[in-house]
């Protein structure tokens, strides 16, 4: 078969067709093909796409697998002219014997508008290869009419703003060798744009027996992986990251002889173990990070002679590392962090991995000296261990390495952008030379040590964008930094007042668990610009006094505000309602007073998912429609717990992800618990231990996503609203120590509580009172 043009299918796929031409056989494009292509052109506007509000949810340390930059970005179809042979048009490939179009490569071609079922694209029945990736099809559904293009061997619709369910008819394309339907996530609610039903996933795997490339990254599948996947004997690349897969991953998939790439990252409920690998294995990329894969790493992992990338971050692997892993001489990226791996010392054979650019062993329990052979790793950019005479690094991750002092070799590392010394055994002061080598730092983790002395940073270090010194024993002061983006010095022993010159470039400020006092300076939210970039602010568990600075209103991107456990004396800050992104508000255990409702100033919190006003002096009654405009909590859950999004997960460096996951403590089911990963789907209200009175607002029943509600220890009167029966997601309800009366509404009988507390513990309550939701009874509160 002869083709007039070569069409590049994908930078991640070798599926292509060699261009062969012969002047004696070339046939011009047929008129009906030209007409169909021009009609197809007329179906779209040409606008350069902006994917800024859509993202990869997986907090990978490695670069994301897909990049729009892999394809040259320009509107190819804009230059299609009727006067020219369509086989010469950019992105078009023809069979030169028949004049029919067999390939379309319109990746990153600025197409904007829905792809409809009656599109003229489906008139081109000779098509064998289609690449429409990185366009904007305006959330339209993938048309089932693709099944009419029965000759297709290559189909790439990735990251093109399709939405809804993938049509079952896709599985009819039995000649496909490459299928890529990977999708972005919606930034606003972290939901998958595309969904694939369990039965359709199984049919796809069963029918497409010729598949070499199967990429469904961030398509919501929410099912187990069919065993028949191991029957795809031609499979070379499998990418199922962020698909909400669950159950046990079929071990036989690892034994597919041609399989080179397997990426199932960020499937948080997916379990599995690694098999014994045969020497004939072709694997080059194994990425299982953020799954529940477990067990020991087999010694046969040394048989993966072609392996260049091994990422097992935050799984459940245990035991010592097999010695054979240090023989994988082609490795460029090795991440074994946050597992339960133990070892005595890093072996000298570590130096065999001369091609490594990324090495992180965070939380791996090694001891002893780091081998001198580490100096052989001259290509390293990111490292989690130490020695001397090393190349210049950009990033060093040395968390949980049993380090007892600041490593001397850091004195020569004046190009560092990221340094992690978390959870070590450093008990010294921060040495002065450290600040000399830190002038390019963007990321600094020092928490979990026993550092002491003053924390004084000379003014010249103004480029640092992330510093964390939590869980240390530090005392001292912080000197002026004007370019800080993230500052975390939580769980230390800092004292004094907050410096007023921190600057408005801050995105995260966490001072939790220190002894700071005085008022909260308003300058840190206004300094240098009109609007602050602050997204997370935690000043809890200190000794702050005074009022909440109204300059916080400039923090229009603020998601988390935690001022709990201080001595702040103020009325309710109604102006916080104007912050459109605010999702967590904690004012717990202060000296706030007065009403939280005002007929003019109160509007409601549209994005709020967690509010804790407990243990204050708030008072007054709440109108029945108080919670009417709480839009986020009012949305009914879609039953999909797979699109997991954590607050405080940020990309803080340009070339790879360093996740910052915010944690906080809260009272739930009567006990204090620490939420180490704050989910956006956890909805809670705690107004306990105040002086509220009057009826409980019936509009609480509109909060369909509410999980925890605590109104205890107030002066609420009247009956329990029957609208509580609408709270289908509720797991914890505490109405004790109020003045409620009447009958428990029958509607509550349909709820399945884990904790349901109506009556305080006391000896003078009538014996006839029963703690059973299914019964209607009179209770005196």
C-alpha cells in the first residue's frame, strides 16, 4: 500500500506507517474525500487551547507521562485549501493507489467545538489512523460512530476535553493496535471527565486482541482489572494511572513477553504483588506508585535488564532490598520512598547505577555510611543519600536516613533547589554555612529532627519558595524572605510575634503548634501587591491574640484557614464569605463571641466543606434557611469515591512534583483525630460548646454531602428537624447537652449512623429512654 504522506501518531507510540511514493502510481485525492475534509474543517473554530484548569491528579515525582508540547502546536486545518490536493494537506495521509484518506494527525491543532455524531469525519471510511489529541472538543461525548471506521489500527483522542461515558461500540474496533483515551481531570472538583463501564472495559480487553498500546490514563474505570488483560500477547505499553482501579492486579500481566511499559499509578485501592521475573522480560518502565501493591521485592527483579524507570513510591512493600536491584545498570529513575523497606547499609554496588538521574529512598531504614561509589552517579539531579566529592545537585532527598548532623558535603552544593532532611536525628543548630549554599533553594524540608538554636536567615536568601521545619525543637526568629511561596515551621517551639515582612508571595503558611503570640499582622496579606497568593494558612495551637486581620480578604485563592486553639477575641468574620475558594474554616477554641448570622452581612459559604467554630462564645439563634447557600455541602455525592483529591497537594517545582499534603486535627465521634490527608469529600460542621439558642435550622437537611455534624453543648430548643432524614452520608451526629424535646423524627430511621448521640451521660434521665434510631420516643435533652 502506498501513502502520499507520513503521519506521526504519537511520541509514546511506534505505531506508524512508512511513507512510500511512486510517481507512476500516485492518484490524487478523491473529490468526496476533499469535500468530507473541508466539511470537517468547518465544524470547528481554531483557538489555541488552555488546559490550565485541568490537571494530572497523581502527585508523581517523575515528569507527567503526557505533554502537549510533544506535538507542534498550530491550527493545521486552517491552511487546508480546496485548490490543493487534499493528500498534500498538513496532517493528512492518503493511499496513493486509491486516493482515499487513511490517516489524520491533528494533534494539538487548536480544534474547538463539539465532535458530533453526524460529523463528516465518519464519512472517511478508509481511515486507519486518527490522532485528535490535545484539542478542545468542549466536553462532548465520544461519538459511537467511531465504530464505523472499522479499518482503524490507531486511535488517539487523549486530553481533548471529551466527557461522559466511553461508548461500548469502541470495543468493535478489533483491528486497533493502539488506543489512547487518556483524560485530564477537572481542577474544580477533581472528577474524571471520561468514564468506562466495567463491562465495556472487559469487552475492550477481550475484543482488541491486536493491541500493542492501551493508554487510559485518568479514565474513571472503578472496577477490577480483567484477567483477560494477560491474553494481550502483543501488548507493549499499558498506562492505567489514576483509573480508580481496585481489587488484585493480575500478576500474569507482568509476564507478557513484549510488555515494556506498565503504569498503574495512583490507583489507591489497587492491590497486587510482583512476580518472579524471567530473563526474557522486556520491561523498561514499571510505575506502581500510590497503590497498595505489597510484599517483598523478588530477587529476580535483577532480570529486568532493560529497566530504566522503577517507581514504587508510597506502596506497601516490605523487607530488605534484593541485592540484584543494584545490577539494573540502565536505571535512570529509582523511587522506593514511603514503603516499609529496611536494610543495613547501602552497598558499594549502588555505584553500578551510573545512569541514575533520580534516586529517592525516603523512609527506607538504612544505617551506616553511604558508599563512596555514589560519586560514580555523575548524572544525579535528585538524591536521597549522602557522601562527599559529589556532583552539583539540584535536589537532595535525605528524609529518614538516620542523619545526626548537617552533612558536610552540603557545603559545596551551591546549586541546590530542593533539600529534604526530614525525620532524621539532627540535634545541632542550623550551621551558618548552610545559608550560604541555600541561595537558590526553592524547597527545604527539615521537620522531624531535634534542631535547636536560632533560625536566622540572612536577607540575601530571597529565592527560597518552600521551607518546612516542623516537629523540631527549634527556637529563634525568622529573618526576612521576600519570595517565599510556602513556609511550614509547624510543631516547633518558636515564640515571639510573626515577622511583618513575610510578603504576599506566600502560598502556604503553616505555623501550627508553636508559641507565637501577639496579634496576627495584616501586612503579610497585603505586602507588595493588592491580592495575596495565599492558599493555605494554619496558625493553630499558638498564643495569638487580638482580631482576625481583615486584610485576609485579599487572599482570593485561600482554601484553608485554621486559627484554632489560640486566644483570638473577635466577632464572627462575615467577610470571609467573599473568599470563593475557601473550603476549610477552623476557629475552634478561641474567644470569639456574638452571632454568626446577620440579616445583611450573612450570605453563606459556597465552597466550604469543613467548618469548626466549637469551644467559643458564639451566641444567638440561626434562621431556618441559614444553610441555604452552602453550595458545596448541598451537592449530592455522585457515589464515586475514586476521584480522590487532597487539599494542599501542590506542584512546587517546575520539572517534577513535590506534594505538600496538609494535615489537621479535628473532633469526630467524640475523639480527636489527625487527618493526615484532607479529602475535599469530607464534609463536617462543628458548632459545639457555644451559646447558640432557638430552633435547629431545618436547612441543614439540604447539606446532602454532610458526614459529621456536632451541635452539642448549646442551648438549642425545639424538636429535631425532620429534614435530617435527607442526610444520607451522615456518619456522626451529636445533639447532646441541649434543650431539645419531642420525638425523634421517623425519617432518621433510614440513616445508618456509626455514632449517634442525643443524650448526655447523666443519672437523672428516665430509664425508658432508648438509644435506638428505629424507635420513635420522647426524649428530654
